[in-house]
């Protein structure tokens, strides 16, 4: 289909067996997520034509491989960003960027040099040597070079994993800017759930070379049998719109008809954001609390109870928004039994903290 990227691969790469069949949107950021050795990079390299294994790969209406033919890497309209920024040391930043630009035909040039250097915040770096750049700056130049090759698809293989926390915090807003301003679909390999929550629109969950789940981000995160729900750092990620920003630095957000309050600065009414609600920050009350320091207390219905271990359980909660994705509360088995909680019960979700995962 013209609006999808289809990947169906089954075969062996040495001792590793890969067997996946998935389709993801031809827009936004799709994260390939899972533990080391689950097949994320093998899929990315196969899409790039760097691995050749049995199967079918189609990007929109273009078939890059099937049983009858195989398009070599240099004829696939893609950009590839690796963990380490692989810039040409003997060329300036400008020359590295225009090297990518020269690969594209004149009639394909829909991404412009000036737009990319401004979007990535590298205009002041163009006359420098790569040797004089920080790790985050080098990676931004690497992304710019890939984009200026005018790809139909951008592949990113853990592009932030080689950066320290400060450099990663510096570069993440530029990833958000790419997401907001470019229409090029991105396949993004990562092992960092925080990057998934902040950047991804669609999530492909992998384990041992097989597909565990695929779909819109929070639907996969919050699915009843998702392995992610058992993680201690599990959080639901929901889209929201800023209704107003009050003088005391509290922003009022609308999530499909529900209001949430979040501590935030310099937010504008109408701005689109996504919020992160950690299961560990949600508690449950059977009646509305009379007095509480928690800003967000929402009517909710229990739609599922999943055992985590002998001590804890994960409660799926419908908070009345028109989304196929609940939030969760992580509570002790003792609290579960003391409150006599059960599926279908109406309760109140007390949300200790709502944080912004990303702005758009």
C-alpha cells in the first residue's frame, strides 16, 4: 500500500533467526524497541539492503525486495544515521552536508540546505572541521547529510546511544523539530524507553527475532499483555493540547475532553504536547478525596488487573478519554486486597505527577 512501509523477513543471519511480518505508517517516527539481540538493527540493515535475507520490503509503492528482485543499497532512496557520526574528516561541515546533497537528482530536491542547517541549529558550524565539533554537533551534521540526500525514508540506528546525558539532552529538541517540520518517515532503533516515549508515534516491539507488538505508541505500551507493563519505569504517553497557562506556572491540558494540570513554563494556548503518566505515580481511591495535595484526581473505571509478581499488581484504568489506551496504576497486592478492587469498578485515579514527554 502507498501509505505503508511493509517488512516481511524470515531467515538466518549466522546463529540468529529473524521472523517478522509488519506494516508501519509512511509518516512520523516508528521506534523499533527491544532488548539487545532482538533483531532491531538486523531489520534496519535489511531495509537498507545491507543484509540480504528472504522476504519482502516495500516503501509505499516502491518494492525494494521480493522473491523476484532485490534493489541494491545505492538505488534505495534512504538516508542512514549510525550510532557514531561517520563524517569525512578531510571535509568541512558544509562539504559533508553538500556531499549528501549531490547524491540527489535535481527533481528530487524538496529538502533545502538552508532549511536543514537552521532546523538542526548548525548554521554557525558550516565552516568548521568535524574534528572541532562536539559529539552532539557531529550527530546533527550526520543527520543533515542524510536528509540532504533527499531520502524517501530515514533510518536511524541508536543515534543517541554514543552521547552522554548532556549531549543527548542538547540534541533531543532537534529530533522533535525534525518530527514537527519534515514529512520523511523515520525508522528509529533504540533501547531507551525514554527516547520512545518522547519521540515515537508508532512502536514495534521485538523479542528474540520475533514481533511482540506493533501499533500506535500508547496502544502498544498499555496493551493488556505488553511486556513493557511489568517494567518498573512503565508510563502511559498521551497526546494533549494546552488550554491555558496560569501565572503560577501550572498549565491546563486537554486530553480528548479530560483536563490535566502540569507544572510547566512558557507554554502557549493551543500548543500540542504529549504527557507521560508513570504507573508508579498513580494511586487509587474508592471515593473522591476531601483534601489532597495532588492536582489531578480523575474519575476512572478499572478495565483490567494484571499480576506483576507476588507483591505488586498493575491496574488498567479508563479515565474517560476517547483513546484506545488506558493509563495504569502500580500498587501492592496488599492494597488491591484491602480495597477489594475488581474489574468494572468505578474509582478515582490520583495522579501524583504528570510530566511532559515532548512538545510539538
